[in-house]
C-alpha cells in the first residue's frame, strides 16, 4: 500500500510540475499594456534629413482582402510618402500589433502580401544599414507587377528586438511566453517605384538612416529594437 501511495504521490507531483510549467509558459500579460501608447503620427517627424512628407500624394488603400488580413493581425497601420529634394519618393509603412504571440507568418510579410496582389517576388537578400554606430539588418525584395517595379526593404520587431528571420521571431516569442508575456510587434516597410533597383535600395537605406536619427529615443526602440 505504501508503494502504491508513493507512486501516486510522485504522479501527483509530476502533474503539478507540468501544470506549473504550462502556467508559466502560457502568456497572460500583454506587453503593450505595460508600455506607453505608441503615437506614430505624433512621434515620427514629418521631415527626416533631406526627406519630407509629400502632401501631393494621396495614399492608395490596399485591396479589401489585403486590408482584412491586416486588420486581423495589426491594430494600427500607419503610412506616409516622403520625397527628397531631388524628387525621389519613398513609401513608408508601419503595421503594429499588440498581440504577436504567434501571428506573424510568411503570408503577412511583404513576400506573401505582394504575391497575393499579383506581384512577382524574387528571393530576398539581406543588407546591413548603419546609422550613428548602430547596425540594423534588413531584408530586401525585388517585386514587379506589369510595368511597376517596386523594390522593398523591411524588418520586423517582436517586443524590444528587431528580426528579419522567422527563427529569431519564434525564439523571441518563446522567451516572452516563458515569462507569461504576450509581446507586441510590428512590420516596418520602405519601398519605392523605381526600375533602377540598386539606386532605389541605396535611397531606401538613406531614408532608414534618417529615420533612425530623427526619432525620439523611446520611439526609436519601438521601431528598431534594442541593440543586439
């Protein structure tokens, strides 16, 4: 009888341990609720170095199916068009979501989003942009739809870190989950309509560097993450 009771006790302890680990790993606190509200309109300058908001451009709304997917994943979608003194234009978009526990999939990234809108999308490349001693890795895409050639640069964040790969995002979500936290996150996308892709990517890098330098410190962390 004592042997049976011991086995039952050990089984009970094991079940409690599993339950405790499950409780720890199940997110129940939202990181976004513990952070200051993200005021993109107010905190992203309308002038960034040589770039300023182009008031002559009316933002083009995404198609209904793309908008539906954005609404499912993100709480806020912020977009502007900037122009420099030479007339080059940059389309800038931030899609922010308070719940990034396990939602940012390939379908929601530019590779999937552009493909779903009928663009051809070529394999991505990785580049490093440096600004004020900080190195930011970004992912670059070549996209085309008919005569429209649109080079794209983007990165994502999960909580206070920036990532360009799914493994990094998954590991970040897991680290937050072990703390019982649901992280927020965003997609930051910069693009331009330009058939000269090498020059377009250089201008996009210039814009991203100006963005980094022009942001308030707290907003910079939200968009670019903390240094690795």
